[in-house]
C-alpha cells in the first residue's frame, strides 16, 4: 500500500493547522513539512511549544511527517535558497548547517520519517572542487547531529545544483563512508527530467537507501513541477516500482507553485495517485 503525503510548500497561503485538517479530511497519510516562516518557523521564540502542539495534532489526526528544508527566503530575504552548504562565506555555510541541525532536532521531537535537504548550486565565481569539499564537510556535521538525535537524513539530487543526479549522490555517499542513516530523497519528476534511466530502474537502483519520495509530473530536460497528467510520466509503473522496492515511507506530492489552487490540486492529486497505484 502506497502511503501518500502532500508538501506544505504547496499550501503556502494556508495556516498550518488548516493544512493538517484538509489533508486528514481528504485521506492523506501524512505531509512533507517545509520549515518556513508561515508554517513552522525554526527560529520562532516559542518553537518548542509549537513543536509540542504540532506533535499532539499529528497524533490526533493520524498523520506522519517528513521534514523538508527547501524554504526559498528563510535565511536571506534577498536571495532565493541562500546561503547554502556551498557558499564561499564561512558564516553563510554555518547558517545553513545551523538550519539543518535545527531541522534534525524538530524531526526528532516529531518522530519524523526523515530530514530532506540538498546541496545548492555552485556559486557563480566558485570552484566546483572547493564546493564539493564544502558539501562533504557540511554533510558530516549534519550527519553527526542526526546520529545523536536518531534521525534519518535524505539527500535530494536537484536539477541545477552541484549534486543533481543519482550518480553524484553515490559519490557523496562514498565520500562520507556510506554511513547508516544517510539515504536519498528521490523526486520522481527529477528522474524524468535528467536521469538517463527509466524511473522504475532509478527506484530499483536506490531501493536499499531510499528514505523519502517526492512525486510530481515533469518533462525531459525541463525542471518544472507539473500537475499529474500535464507531463510525460507514466505513473502506474512508477507506483508498482515503489511497491516492489520495499519502500514504506511517505510519497509526497511536490507542487510548490500551486498554492493558489491548493485544495483543488490536493484533491485531484490524491485521486490520480490512488488510481495509478490501484488503490
């Protein structure tokens, strides 16, 4: 049975409590919660109280959760997704690491499935080799915090970033010593966008360390998250591959540019994915 979730970055105009109620009412199994100022701000002065209240609410509604860390302007109101683990400025990299460590602590308090994160793009004037060294160092720090907290990390290959493919994820995992608790987040659309292999083959390849799945439609070579049926993906084979992989975590809809129609898109997405999975 595929367990379906929905990303809160696709409900940016709703209060978090309303998002939880809507997803539970629709029949979703959980949510991918992006830490951000409008839902759960990891820098809020009353964060601990908010996390405790959220934990109780999730329990009452029977919703599972994965923590996402891709907020656009949480760390810098001027620059999207900045700073990153690759930033030239040591202080900037430290701010990103601090956010990820905060995410780990929140995940531990919520009993979250995983914390998902990505590399960032190489700075315009940067050296890819130096950026890679920064990435490995940052991941080592976050991994140490995750081990202490008993939290699983899911690293997401992201088009346009330094680590954009499953091949490069394998390289990173090797550089870290193939540690337990360091898995991969797979976005199904990204596989269609840039991976050379068919999506079911991608899922079979990473099955032993697959810890988080995002799902959306997409076209080859175009990094645009599309509603289901608007892209090129044949979803029934994808859902079969997920079932056969042994993965039992959330498969969360990732449509971050659809908040203007969130309730409609969430409703139609659930119907589409259940049909594709034969549920």
